[in-house]
C-alpha cells in the first residue's frame, strides 16, 4: 500500500491487522470465553500429562522423580512384547473389540430408523425411555445383574432352560461365552443412548425428499434405503472412525468385574493385564504400566489415521 508516494511499513501493516483482529474478538468476547473453558481443560488434562509419558522409557523411582530416574530406553516395551501373555491378551483385546464393533454398530442405526417412522407419539416415547434407561446403570450394577441373571442355580436364564427340559449352564464359568455375554449386554445397555445422534441426523433430512418419494409410491423401506441411510451416512462414518480409533480401549471395569479363574483364558485383556502386573502386584511398576499404555495409544492413533485416510480416499466423510 502506498500513500503520497510512501510505502506502508510491514510493522504498521501488522499492527493494523492485529488491531482489527482484537476489535473483532472483543465484539464477540462471550464466544471466546465459552471456548476458553474446554480449551483450558484439554491443555491441562490432556497435553500437560504427556510430560509424564517419559516414565515409559525410564525405570521410575518415586523418590528420585521423573528426571532423576534412570533412562532404560525401550526395555519396558521389549519386556511386554516378549512376555508369555502378550499374544493371548492382544488377541483377546482385538477379538473382543472387533466383536463389539461389528455387533454394536448397526443396532443404533436400526433403532433410530425404526423410531423415526413411529407415528404413535406415546409408544415412541415409551420405547425411547425403555431403551435409554439401561445406559444410566453403573458398570458395577450391570455386572451384578448379569451374574444374577446367569446364575447356574437361581438365574432366570437357567430357570427358563430348565422349564424347557434343558440342563442349566454355567455361563460365567465357560470362557467361550465370555465375549458374547460382554458384547450383547453392552449392546442392550447402550443401543438406546447411541441412537440419539442418528435421530438428530434424521431430523435434519429435508422433509420434501420424503414427500416426493411418497408421491412416487416409494415404500418405507425404499425411503429408508434411498433417503434416510444416505442422510445419516456421514455421521455413521465419523462414529465408525472414532470407534476404530478406540479399538484397544475396551474398558477396564466391566472386563475386570466379569473375570474369574474359569474364564480367564478369554477375559484377560490389555487393561486388566496392566492392572494386575503393573499396579496390583507386590512390586508396583509404573514404568511397565506406562509403556503398555503408551503402546496401546500409539496403536489406536495408527488405526485412527489409517481408517480416516481410507474414508477420505473413498470420498466419504472424515475427521480431517
């Protein structure tokens, strides 16, 4: 910019730009204040703790602190990779997580599509309440319900089997049943709450599309297939990417509470192994636990980036 034959200096230009930016921010300062709270939360509770990730590469001694503890490099990771339980717990974790993903992903979509076409308002609200309510049951209570329902002597499931002439089954004592019990109880508990997002996406579909389809004589199934599913597909892809990015984050509480010596062959996963070996043993080993946790997070990150890139190449919605 040139005024009276004199070029405007870069410092003046940057100062005027900063003034305009400051003025614009002050005009909507409430929005920036609202955004500051979650931003500070992420910084304090997500980024600051990354400082402690170096424990995984040290032989951590509490009295010496993080920096005073000796550096051991990748020895904690190598110890985990060479451990006797490594392949078993990795297989249990991946198999359980994949089973959970395949079984649990479509049901919220099906429930949302079904509720979207229910015309009777009272029946619709009743179904929503019945399917949402289990989500608010705590993990401890949920596992207690599972044990009571599947009890070999007084459980309602075995009582039904005995009524039809079958022998009672020790469900929790058979390792082959553990994954199915874990997954389908989780589907029952979370399907109603998970469908809320899809119901919100369905409410954003243009009603004129359905009106035109009805005029053309399209059935409800046709409208679901050609209008509703394409409308919620971007949301479904995003949720699928996030679920794959949590492939190794199954959850410690439910797996640990459902464990017993009889089903340990299939119920031992990475999180329960970390607790037992790194934290609940006679010698607490924070470094070993941190190494396993860091390894798990790196794998989740790789899966997240990979699936996001695949979705992007296929022309679908992606996180970035």
